[in-house]
C-alpha cells in the first residue's frame, strides 16, 4: 500500500484512471456529456469509461474496473452508486474521486466536496492550484444476522458502507419513493413520500448494545452514521467520516408527531449541535436488535434484517477531497 503522498503523485503524473458514471442518477444522464468535457478540459484523461444504464450491474462492473489496477476511480452518481464503489475500493491501493450527480449526495457533502460539477471536477485535478488531495477516511462494516427471509443460501449479508445504516420509516421511503419524482424535484421527494407513509407506520423497540451496555428505545427511526450528513443535512457540527466514530441516534419516540418535530429539529439544529450531546451514542462497535425484526437500509439499499452488527473501519478508504478537508 503506497502512502497517500505517493498515490497522489501517481495520479497527478497521469496514472491509470477509470471513470464510472451512472446515467440513471438524478443528474447523470443530463450531465454525462458535460462531465466528460469538463474532465478533458481539466487535463483528466480516462482511457477506460464505464457508463452505467443498469444499476443492477454495478457489482460486476466494478470487478472489471479493479481488474485494470487503477490508481484512480472517479464515480459520477448518487449515494447508491458511490456506496457500491466504496464497498469495492475500501482497503485497496486506489483513490476514489466523486462527481456528485445524485439527489442528496450525502457522502460528497461529508467529504466537503463542491456540489457543482465544475467545482467537483476542479478538485479532482491534483497538482493544480485549485485541485484537491488524497485523504483516507473511515467506512462502516455491516453484518445482518437476522432471518434472511428469502435472500437465498448464497446471499451476501456483510457490507462495507460509506454513510449510514437506518431502520424504520426511511426503509419504507427508500422502497416507495418514485424514481421520476426524485428526478424532477430532488430531495423534497423523500419528505413527500415520508409524509404519506407516516400515518400508517408502526413504532418499534430497539435494543442498542455498546460495550456490553444495552440501551432500549422506542421510535419510528433509528440511524447509525459514519458520515456527517443525513438527507442532505448535517447531523452535528463535529461529525465527520474521518473521526473514528459511529454516531447512533433516533428521531423522536413512539409518537408519530414526535418524528416530524425531531426531523425538523435535525434540519434546523444539526449544524450547531455536537456529537457529545445526549441525542447521540458514539462508538466503534454496536449491535442492534428490534422488536419486531425489521429490514435495514444500508446507504439507500435494503440489505438484511435485524439483529445486526455494525463496526467502524478507520482510515480504510482513499478519497480525493478539497485541500481544506481535515485529514486525521
């Protein structure tokens, strides 16, 4: 494994690079041509380009990408596409570059990347005055030990994730939010879908075990965050994908209206509150059981059922970030 400086030098010197763009992401189809042009103008050449029209093929596509032994893999898409890339690139001697072309772009926000395409491309141009740098950030590891409920004997029930594991209403939202609505109105599509589902959503009890101590809560929504953003909003001013912590928190209690008010407080106060507040449990290793057993959302994809085990893997992923990003 090269040092970050050595990998950065290899990339700046024209090392092996591959480009993956999900043309089904919110802005991917519309901006595909623009992205290619801006990358060329920034001096970034990609002899291997993988446009994705079927997200179901992402896993096999990344196997082809890694076979090229690249120094840099640039991924254009939303959080789902980036999460798939993270699962393949963690613990490897390769850097991930991100073009934020999705709806919420939580991981890009956590990396403090510009959300406009020209700014994101400029960050990728290492060695230039406005270019970024190679940093290493944390990822999470998730294992479902619950009843597979038809997943099949060969199902992969362990996953590396970039941003967040969620239980509760968000799982139903992820399953039911219309793709067309996301494409046209962006982040508000999730809020509208949640508002329609909440009146019928049942609260659940979660038992959260950290360092042998179990905390029992009743809620409609429970999150375990590696990144700093949820639904496009900062969860706490000191949250970071490079802080060696998982942040466990619920939104509201068993009362439906409390979920709505807690979500509003999350949006309004997230940039000001701290991970040291009572609202958060911070750890590097957590086990969660629920009554009843529930499906679990991992970076926007439903993967497995409770009980689950979630662990932090510190500095496991190389990424390109702005020079101002604090790399620890």
